[in-house]
């Protein structure tokens, strides 16, 4: 869709009403019962093949025999459908312009014109080619005839060669009611694929003087684009456009508007090739035709937003990228130091197998390494998540036990130690307040994550789990798998944009018929496709338990996907679980290791003055 026109949904509905065609909406598309172009018989299975996208305004007919496509501007032109007075005046001009009688012979430049142009570095040969002369009774007024591509005189412009701003009202002006077109169209070669566009006529003549073909200039200044409707098709035929506008305060005139209006490859003269000059004519006068020619030949493409040359991307040793140590030595070793930032890591497993426990322990290790964290727990109240997490932070040596009247074991952290733990992570650990549940919770969660990253410097995010983190809105017109894919895609963007690590807990299907963990993940296939790393955390199979490879209280950790290094581990790492501290540990890991809050000798004194938290 052209940048000069902002599409609105209502325009699509108004067009349907204008055509008298029945429509129905499906998702983001408005489907027409018949195509306004091919008008098939809807009773023969051809109904609703034509659709307008309500986000972009693009349309298409899906019938192979038609296949027409375009945008609302094209519909406006083809069906005389109004998009408003301002748009109509620009894209569907009906103004009647003056008709000029073509000279029988090419206009011969008069001596004053030749003399003035030579003073600007432009030769008599170029003056003759472009038929530049002066007014019959005013030798100080240049006359620029504008011919279209067919050689028809359409526009005449004048310029005072001795302009004095204190004396003269205008330096340049044109004939009244003449059709605005580009200067130099007639002189362009149809064989050359490149068009050079300047702001002023003397500039396009300077480019031509330097041996560059197809140099044109706009008729009425950098901001005057009334010529576009009459030259659009002609300009669009060129494979490449080089903008050689005026260089003012580091900005090049014409460039932005051309990039919005034309589909061609757009290049521009580099600022350094202006050599401090304002325009092509000044460059010609100071540095000669070689400098002008070099400026055009070395023109560069307009940088595309969010697109870089691969050669400009920084060289990084992926093995030395900052990583989060998980605290599981064998896992960190397999990942060359831990989980890398800038991606989503899936923690997949079946219900009740301890995914949340494993995820929260990684968060504790993140705090220990000085990283701020953000947690979302969709299945646990905030206080229960904190209690479980604090046990992991405290460690078994700081967890007190007593026996209740029911004969069960009660475990708690003393008030003093709880205060030390709270103070240790007060400015580093944050949690999403899940006490208020709204229908748009997933949108609010994404915003909360982004704002927390920016405000609190969050580097590690835990989302436990995907299905509770997002609300499936059936009114959106797409199924839950599409919405899951969009949600994870947004998480991936956040991870990349802010170089943070996002841990996403997901369920595995109850009855899976594949050995690939990525295929077992419940939900959209985009979930595993978008993740950088997939970890499987669950109980071993019945066969493994029967063979004594793993016992019923242990868990198996598998690296099922590793996008950064490609290295996976399907044999798995056998992990043990300490019920008292809720900690997970592998071979060689210290289950009793201390976190930063703990400055004691590892022992707790139990006496009559101990404060119980309840």
C-alpha cells in the first residue's frame, strides 16, 4: 500500500457497499461473494474467492483464471471509487491542463542562455540537447521546456539569472495551469535502466554534462510532488533510481519521498561524495565532471530498516558468549558454560515430574550470579511459589523440622534467616502478580515482562507455564495453536531485543508416539521451532526403572535441542532430588552449597527464643 494513503477497514466495507457485493469477515480478511473483476457465477463453487486484507488493504482473487491482486488505490482507479477528496486529487487527477503547441523545430539556445550556462559549468552542447534558451524580451530569464517521454511540451519554467532577493519577488516560476512533469524526460534513453533525479534543473544538466545518461529534475522543488500521478508509470519502469538531491544539514532532499512513493530500487549519493557541496552543480563547478560522475557511480542503497550487511555484523566467539550457569555441572559442561542469553529455553516434561522445581532452581542460580529475575507462576499462588523457592535458596542446613500432632514433618525457615533471604534478593527478584486474572492476561504479561526488563534490568525470565500464561481468545478468529505460536514468537523477540534468557515451562503430551521430545511438546509446532534450547525433564521410562538405570525418585534431564552449538544429549543426565531443600542435583553437584545470603558457618542454633514464622 502506498505510504501516501493510510488504509482503514471501513474503506473495504465502503467499497463492497459501492459495488453492491455481499461480504463476510473471516479473521483479518473481508471476503466478497463475487470478484468485482472476473465476476464468476457464485452458484458454481466460485463464491467468496475475492478478499481484502483488513490490516493492509491488499486484495487478491484466488481463482486461477483471474488471480488479480493489488491495493485500495488500484480499486479506486479501476472502479472510479472515491477514497476521499485529498486522495482522489492525488491519485485520480481530473484537472485539465493547458495544451502547448510543440515547436516545429528544436529550440535553439540564445547566446545569453549559453553564456550563463557556461558560467555554471554547463556546455553549449548540453544547452542545445535540452533546448534551453532565454525569453525573447528578457535576456536575464532562462526558459526550461519540459517535454514528456513522447516529446510533447507539457510544462515551461523560468529562472532569473540575476535574482536579487531584496529586489525580486521570485527566482523561479512556471506557466499557469501547465501539467507538472519531470524535466529531461524526452532526453532520456529508453535503453538505460538507471534514472538520476535531482532537485534543480541546473543540477540535472550538470549530471548530464558529466556524461551520465537519464538525468531528470523535479519541476517545483523538493516538497512538490504533484508530478507523480503523471510520471509514476514512466519512472517505475527504471530498474534503479539514484537520488542526487540537495545535501543540507546531513539530509538529502527528495530521498525520503521517493522511497515512500516508488517501488524501484532507490539509491542515493553518499554524503561524503558531495565533498561539502550543496548540490550537483556546485560539485561540478568546484571539482569537475569526474567528481559528479563518481558521486553517481558510487551511490548506495537506502538502508532497509532492520537489515544489515552480513559483513558489518560483529564477529563473536559463540563459545565465549555470556551464559547462565544452571548449577547442574554436567548440563553446564554440555552447553559450554550454561544457558545462553538472547533466546527462549523450553523446559518440557509431563505433569507432576518437577519442571517447576527445576525452573525455580535455575532462577536461584541466576540471582547468585548477580542477574535480576522475573517469574510468572500460573499454577501456584505467589506465596506458595515463594515458599518453594526460598527452601531452595536456604538449603537443607537452614531448614528446621519438627513433628506435628498428626505425626507429619513440618519444615520451615526461621524468621531471622527468612529476613536475610528477603533482603538478599529484594532488588533482584520479581514476580508477576497473578491474583488478578483478566481476559487479556497474556498481553498484560508480555508488557509486564518488557517493562520489568527496562526498569529493573531483568536478565532471566521464568514463565511457568505456557498454557496458564496466555488466554485463548476464540473471538480472534484463529485457533489456540496459532495464538500459542504468536505468543512464543513475541517472547523470542523480547529475548533477542533485550539479550535476556526466557525459561518457558511447557507440557509434553500424555500419549506421544515419537521419541523426539520436540515433537512431544503439547501445543503449536511453533513452540519448539522458535526455541533456542529444549530441555526435557521428567521421570525415566518404565523400562529404565525396571532395568535399574534410574529409580522412581530420580529425574532424567535431556538436551533435546541446542540451536547455538548443535550438541544434544539424548542419553540424559540422571538427577537426584532432596525433599527437604527442594533442590535438584546431579553427579558431582554439592546439594548443600550456599547462596549469597548465607554468611553463617552452616549450622543453626535451636533454642527457646527461636522465632517461628507461623
